[in-house]
C-alpha cells in the first residue's frame, strides 16, 4: 500500500513539469505585489494649502501673507489647513496697511479652508486624496482606506482555505484572480470615497485568497525539496518583483485612475495559465476523483519525458491509505495547557507586531527623505536579499536566535532614524532600508517557525490564528503611519520599540531547529520557571529609576515676552549672570525688572556702557521659563514648571515613589501569605503596569505623584513575590543562583534598557508609555508560572500541590511516584504551632541588636547611594566624596 509521494516518485523533483508549475504559480503572485502596496501612490497626499479665491479683493502682498506659518519638522511652513480670515485681510488691504509692519499677523483671527485646497503637482497629478479632499478634518479617511483593504485580507484569509477545500485549488485560484482584477477595474470608475473603499475591501479579499491558494497548490504539486524553495523564495521573490514594478508604473503614470488601470491589466495575462496549471492531484484523490488525478500525473510524466506506469492509483488501495479519522481540534486547544497557551499568546504578539513593523515601513515610503518613487522601489528591492538571508538562516541556524537577531536589527535601526539630520537623506533612507531588511527577513521566517512549534493536531489552526493576528497588525499599521502627521519620528519610535521588545520576547519561545515536528501536546517544549520569573523583574528595572529621565531638569531661564518693548540689545541683557560651578552663567530663576529695562530702551540707553546692570532691580520669572531641548524634549519639570520656587517637588516625587516602595514592602509578604504567591505576583504586576499607564494622562504634578506612590507599591510587591515564589519552587543549588544572579541580572537588564528607551524617546509621556508596554508582555506568564507548592501545602491544598509537582516531573521527563505528598503526615506538620515573632525580637539581645543596627545601616546606605549616585554624578566633587570615599 503506497502513499501519494511514493506513487509519484518516478516523476523526479525538478523536471520540465515541476519547473513550469513553479514559475507559473510564482508569476501569478506578481499582481499581489501591485495591489498590496498600490495605496501608497493611489492615496498619496501632496503638499497643500487653503485656496484664496481670485475675487477676495486682496493686494498681492496680502494674498501672499494670507496663509499663517506653523512649525513642521522643526521648520516654519505654510499651514495646510488654516488661513487668516479673508474678510479681515480685505479690510486691511483696502486701508493700504501692510502685513508685518503695520499689522501683526500672529494676532489675526484664522479660519478653515472654506473654499477648498490647492495641491502641489510636483509628485502626483491626482490621487484619491486630491479627488475627494481627504485632508485636514477628513485626513482620517486615508488610513481607514488602507485598513479596510486589510480587513478584506483578513476576511479572505478565513474563507480561502475552506473554499479551496470544497471547490478545488485551481478553481478558487482563478476565481480569486478574477475578483482581484475585476474589482480593481471597477475601482477606476469610483464616484466617491465610499465606493472606492468598499471595492478596495473586496480587492483585499481576492488578493490574499489568490496568494494563499497559489501557495497551497504549489506545495501540493511540487516534491519535498522543491516545495521548500517554492514556499520561501519562489512566492516571496515574485511578490517582491510585483512590488518593485509598482513605483515604476507610478513614476510614469501620475494620475490615480490611469495608474489603477495599468496595474489591473497584468491580471489579464494570467488567463492563459488556466490551460497550463493543473488541479492538485492530492485534492482530487481526497475527493475520490482518481481518474482525473491519474490523467494529470500521466501528462506530467509526458512533459518530463518519463514513461509512467499503466496504473498509478488503485482506487481500493488509495481508499485504504486514507488517514484514519483524527481527533478534531478547536480553537481552545491552542490554550489547552499553560505552556501551549503561553506559546500561542507569544506567537500572536510576535506576528502582530512584526506585521505592524513590515506594513508600517512599507506604507510610509512617501514620508521618507527624498523621492517617493525611488524610496518605494528600494523598499521592494531590499526584500529580495531579506528572503535569501532568511532562507539561509533557516537552513543553518537556530530559529529563535535568527528571528530575535533580525527583529532586534530591524527595530534598533529604525529607532536610530530620528538622530539623522534632515540634510543626510541617503543615510536616513539607508537606515530605513536596513530596518525593513531585518523585519522582512523575520516575517518570512515566522511561517516555518510557527509550523514547527505546534503539534499536528492543532498546527493548521495555529497557523490560521497567528495569520489572523498578522492581519490585525496590518489593519492597525496605517494608523502608525498616520501618527507621522503629528510627529515625523513618532511612527519610527513606536515601531522600533515594539519590534525590539518582540525580538527580546522571541528568546523565551522554544527552539525547534533540528527537532522533529511535535505530534502531540506532550512533545511541546517547556520554558524554565527560572528564566520566566527572572524576566518578570525586567519592568522593575524600568520603573525603579525612570524618574531620572521623567523628572530631568534641563537648562532654563526666565521668559522675556515678545511684547516687552525691548531693543535686541536690552533683550539679550535682560537675564542677570550668576556664579555656577565656578563659571558665570545666566540666572535660572531671576531677570532684571522688565519695566525698568523698557524705560532705558525707550530712552536709547545702552546696557553696560550707559547703565550698570549689577545695580538694577531684579524680579522672579513672572512669565514662566524657556527650557533647553538639547537633552529632553519634555519632562514633568518642564510640563509643570518644577523649578526655582517649586524645585523641591522634583525630589519629592522620587521620595513619594519610595514611600510606595516602603508601604509595598510591609504589605506584600502578608498578601502573598494570605492569597498566594502567584496571585499577588500578577496582581502587583498589573498594579505597576496599570498605574504607570494612567500616569501618562496625568493633568497635574499632584496626580502624577499620587499615582507614582501606587506604582512604587506595585513595583516592590512584584519584586518580593517573584523572589519568594522562585526560592520556594527551585531547588537549593538553583535557588542561590536565582537569588544572586537571576533576579539581579534581569533587573539590571531592565535598568540598561531604560536609558536606551530614554535616548530615543525624549518626551516624558511617550517614554512612560513605552516603559509600560513591556509589562503587558508578562501576561502570558500567568499560564506558565505555577503557584508555589509549598504555599499550597501550608494552606492544606495538597492535591493542587501534587498536580504541580507531577507536571514538573513530566516536563523534566521523570516518572513521579504514585504518592508524592501524604496528607496525614503533612497535616501533622502543619498542625504544630510555630512560635510567632514581632519586630521587637530584632532587639531582644545585645548581639542581635548590634547586628540589626549594622545590617540596617548598611542596607540603608547602599540604597541611598544606588538612588543618589545617578543624580550626584552631575557634580564631580559630590560624586567623588559620596560615591567613592564614603563607601
């Protein structure tokens, strides 16, 4: 009794038939590269400004000054969405007043673009944005268009597999090609944004269905060795070829309707493939259509010039060889055990954020420095070496290290983009290309890695679930790009941070390289409690010292208002000098009395020569402060002016955090004794993460500080609960390693990541948001980290404790004894009342009192130095004395 592979082995692996199927199926993917990224040019947003009608009765000078300036990317540029009120300008123009000299433009009332917009035609002749004015109040429609395309992709992902199982691979392949091509053609005649978007959703359904079915058909027809090449290089590189052709078409065809027509035409060239590409013989056999399957194999043998046996498939034999009815799996099986649930959640996050990074970078090409068409072409070209490198890595290196390395490369390079000066266009685009290279390579490796992680029973379901997570990421990706309208670097900061974090998370997944595919849940690889508990400490490294950057105090000086009627010379001399660190520097908290300076300025007197500045009266900063942005873009100090008379609030915020730590230290032990180590560990982790997130929306220093107390309580309670849980679960020899290296090194790892995040994210709210996100990645640990069996025994819950120990034995491949815990023996042990102690017992004898004082002094001093040294390092003398000699 032979299976299909045995029956068709005579065909060989790489004959003319296989080459034909390989290249034609790969070529059918080319239109997917068009449609998948065409929105980059179809919905391109050119430079625009409000229309000023010809009949507005404005002089040429007032017409040129009718658009206010706004700060964009650090430079002043004409506003895209506002203009000065035309009726007011017409009055000034009629009176003969001149803008700037006679009328202060900044004080004039503004209005929206009531007469529409005028668009630059330097890059695009027309797009759907210029067609239906998807700018300003309607700019949300552009990313929504892209997202709805990916909603179609999501829907197509669900239905394509089921349709091809029922109606055949070939039928659905060409049907979805027709859907993709036909509805793209109908889009050309769209009369509104709504019509275009609905049709685009249907195009998305056809696009992914065509891709998936071509992928399945190729893997079922081709032999084992060629199948891997087709799945990793064939399909991906031909998609990239379509992607590369897109900017070439768009460069020569600048009108969106004509461009869409040009991108639709190649789909018609796939029609002749109907008479060349065969149906899947495997699918025909599964449907009992043996004669048709045999005819296809006979034709393939003829194409390859190989004689075929007279009888290939014996109906009775093939019927017997059908696999026995397997146990059916449901979605909940992906969460059946703690380990598989953790791997599932980690995989979902991995696919989601990798998809956000890939599509976010691909869709943002018009926002890069330089030419949008060249940028898009380079974005497509870089995918080819990325796919080749991914294929080589999969052949020779461990999966998780390859994935983590490429993700870390992509994410960290994207984070560096904000440091590139605007004039270094080539370097900026080069960094984006390198980031796209890393993320694309990781994306292509995910498919193989995902298949290898799961047992056969749920493998297809796992691929479907993670693919859905990927589609959700692609739906959200356009809104990451949309954030660039508010801050050009914000999309790169978010995508880079999330990609780096998910790269780190990948290291905690099981390794599958060199191992056979798991066939059952029992073969799923487990992660050690040691590393997972240690990893849960990483957010503590963030929160414990985040105040160093959140409350950083930049250089500052008093604001001198524009309307102070001072000459430039007197304005420059308005801040007195003071001695600071042995050098004269502008005062941070005082200025000369402005009313006095205005009188001197009006009289034509000069500072220094006519007026002795040191004798002038000074006043505090009544109009606020101006802050240097060399180190910080914003902190809580600049947000709420915690300087000069309020400078005591900065250190008080830090102290209040440690008050929370103190309170948490008292209650964490009692809570974990009462409610369990695991429950308190995750409750305090949620508390730490949740209140940190709420801090992002603080409206006052008082609100921030109160929340910081609660964060401090959660931080220390989480640390203590993890420490206790680890020491109770792990054995004696590992326990010492966990307490000294495990917890401490992972805390230090979080501490090391803090300045890295702060370096790239200079705004305190965005930094705090980025530091909060890693706490969410600890959620899957709930299904992996067990409760302490010691605590369960102390509560009389012997069966639960025994279940955990049996699972541990199973994980370690050890046979557990029939009886592990004897309830009667343990009950007797628990029934013996232990002597209770109070804090006064620490001073019971002279020796104990001496040890207590020395230990407490030592811990207190070390804690002081640990928190104070980063701040004291700003003063070399105090640093040397306090952190050197005193220690």
